[in-house]
């Protein structure tokens, strides 16, 4: 039974419907960006709305899987906002649009915290301070993350008000 197809399809729809761009699939992960290559002032909110939509879609998908006797999926989403180097990278034989930089690395490290905190979505202080929508969040802790000299405050996204 192929289950990854429906999982990736549902998650991709949530990203696209919120003006996100999928950069790549790496194993069972999806790397996506909001606000590039087209800039949007509210890109942090777009990412938050996509994450909430992904949570909702995963709940529905897992209900269908349980009804079929299949094991449900779990996901972890890390959101961070900052400057990146964005552009086409690669060779003339193979190239792709990609993002590089500390912002990308920190988002990945924040995503890794979802297992430690047993939750779906964690965002950085930077993203928290830039969102304009009304969301329910829980401040977690200042975390020491690889590659960062200062601790990074993180928040658990609970829902939308």
C-alpha cells in the first residue's frame, strides 16, 4: 500500500494554497518557502496558515488510514523567518531553485525540536514577532541550537483565534 503519495499530496496542497513554494522533498521531509521568489509582506502568516492547514489535513488523512487499518502519520514543522540566499544553483546538466543560509539551517533545527517537545509545529521568536494574525501559542523555552551562539526562544503553535 502506497501511503506517502497521499501524505505528500495533502501537505503540498496546504503549502500551495497558502502561496508557498515547495523547494524539495528530502526523504520524508518537505522544504518550502514563503515570500520567495515573490516577496509578500505577510509571508510569516502565510507559513503559519500553511502549517495549520497541514495539521488539519494530516488529521483527516490519519482518520482515513486508521479506518483502513494503517498506521497514522506524524509530522513536525519548523518555521523561522530571516534572510536567505535564493537562486538557481547547480550545473548546466541539473539545476534547481534553492535557498541557503543560516535561516534555512535554523528552520531545520527548530523542526527537529518537535520530537523533543512532542508537538506538530514550532516557530522561532523571530517569526513570532513578525506575525500579524491572531494565533494561539505557547512559549516553550530558550534552546541551545547547533550553530547558534545565543539561545533561541521557541513557541508551540496551537491554533488560530
